[in-house]
């Protein structure tokens, strides 16, 4: 049983033979098996786990985007038009009393000045629980794929495309405010959880004899800055720890794996003001342009070397999903006849499967290894999910029983994503210890062996809970909220 798969070749900027690797690119391969390059042996997958095969100095990558989505704002009810303070006229000796004209007749039908009669302000929109549910499912699928490595999971539910589409929708909504303030807010929410992660991981790397690469000089320290501002791919030691220890030789590779997602998310955030302007002028051209770019640089037709090339491929593969989020926010998908939107999405998805069938890697139908298939399948899949988006204010029916866990996953999405690879390794070690328990190991050794991955999957969730308690509060501080240890929405329900 092995751990998340090998890194990609890093091209320019890599330090071959120096014991260094660059943490860019996608994780790939079966969660506890060997992985292949991204279609040509040099590119890891979007969200797969990373196996401890001989490191190639490649970069790693997934999780989250983590942003709360709210239902579209609905207009408040119209203002009432009450009559203007009528007064009773003095009685006269006639057959009927005649009321005097109402006071302030010129204001009849207008909004009264009194605060008591003023209409209530528009209600703040709540979270869209349908989008929250999709994000929670995407996180669980990422963890499952990194453990089991089932290639068909990338077809069943393309988690990374879904997460980028949801994040794009929220970003478009936020850009109704000044762009610089929105970008600053996104960075404030994204980076502190990563800094907390880096403050734990990077010192351990150095404590286990990791040293700067003298041949790279200052450039090595500039790359190390990617642990602070992940515009590029952070370096990490190819081998660290010890064989069979709690920190195995590939642990640093595992730790740096999810950082590709933070880098890609940051690129999209910085580019969103321009992308949104382009989308609102030329929506279809802007939506499909990343697919065209993927067809050029993601198929080997043109190769962009180094970590910049890896980041550019990530940007192209998931760019259409991010911009699809713009379309969802702007209501473009609702203006298209549903039959036309779904049939078009199905054609795009069909092309993705057709392309994948002719470009299978040693991992079979793992779309994370086939950029153009990943891009087209994810775009069509997300389009159908968003076309049918019901905009729930609360989870319906039996799904309501999962409301707390869905809220927790969304409020701690970045924490879960950043730590899940290391938590999988820790869970595997805990399951290994079962063989050392007197009597239990002898009596249930066969069961443990046959159910190993399932046991690891069960153990990783309590460990995830501990990570949420230990590090999740950083997400609240980053969002300028009161720190919470377990934000599953229970307090909100009691107040209601």
C-alpha cells in the first residue's frame, strides 16, 4: 500500500539531482498506487493522490476554494400606500355625517415619515444550500480518490471543476464591489490558512535536514516564498523522513500536493476583473477560450516549460469552469432553453470521453491525466449541475439530516483540503498499529488486510475533526469573524 503519487517533471526551474522538488502541478494516480504523468508522463492529475514512487522533482497539487454562496437577492415587497391621517369632521344636523378631508392630502399614497410605518429593508440573502452540498460532496470525493485511486471517480464527479465553478460564481457576485477590495478580501481569506499550514510543514522539512540548493542561489529562496504568496510552485525535499516511520520518505511530497489548488485559485482571483469584463462583452468567446488554450498547451501541441507552464495548463483546464460560474451568477444559463443547454453540455462531455478513449494513460480513465478530456468533461458536467440548480435555502427531505456536516465542510473547506493528504498518511499508520495490538492483530489480521483502505477512510474523518479543531479557527480570523471551533450551524439553528 503506497501513498499519493509521484510529482510531475518540473522542466525549467527544477533542480534535478539536488534532492529538491517543486510543489506545482496536480496530484495524480491511484491514491495508494503509482501514478502517471499528465497524459505524457510529465503532468500529474488535478486531484489525485500522490504515490511515493521515485520522485522526479515534479510539483504537486488537489480542495477549496471555500467560499459561502448565497441565493440570488430578491427585491423587497413594494411600499404600502396608507391614507394620510384622516380626521373626523364635527357632527352636523344632516341625514349623514360627512368625514372631513384627510390631513396632508398632498401626501396621500406616499411613504409615511414615521419609522413605525416604514417598510422593512430587503432581507439579506442566505446561503445557497445546493451549492454548499456540491462543495461538500466535492471534498469527500477528493479524499476518497486520493485513498482508493479509482479512476472512474474522475468521471462520476469531477470535483475540481465543480469547486472552481462554484468559486467563479461567488467571485462574479463579489465583483459588484470595487475590484481591488474584492481581491484583497479574497487574499485575506485564502492565505492565512495556508500560512498556518506552512508554519507547521516547512519547519519540519528543515528539521529533517532539508537545505537550500547552493546552485540555485537566490532563486531558491524566491521559490520558497511560494509558501507565503503561492504565485508559483513551492519547493520541497524529494525525500524526507524515514522508511516505515511516521514521516515516510514521501511525506513532504504529500504535504505540498494540495498547494497547486491554492496557486490556481489565486491566479483566477487576480484575473477575474478582466475575465468578467471580457465575459460580459463576449460571453461565449470568453467561456470557450480556455478550452482552445487547453487544446494547444494541454495536448503537447505547444509546450510551455517550467512551473509557469504547469500553472498555465491548470489555468486553461479549469478556466472554462470558473467562467461558467460567471454565467451562473449573471443568469445567462437561465436564459438559454434548458433542452438546448443540456444537449450542448452532453455534446461537450461526449467529446471529452471520446478524446480520453484515445489518450488513456497507465491509469486508464483517470481524466486528471488527460487535460483536454478533463476540461471538456468538467465544463459539461458543471453546466448541467448549474442549469438545474434549485437554489435551496435549506436542504430538503432526508438531506436535512446532513445539514450540520455540510455546514462544517463549507466553513472549513480550505483546512480540510490542505491537510487531507497528511491526515490520510496518519490514518494509514494508525490502522497499521492494529496488527500490533495483542490478540487483536492475530485474530483479525486477515480482516484488517482485506479492509485496509476502508478502515483508513473511516479513521481519516476523526483525524479531520481534530485538524478542524486545531487549525480551522484560522479561517474565521482570516474572514474577520469570531473564531469558532466547530462551525456546523448549530448555534444559528438555536437562534432561529
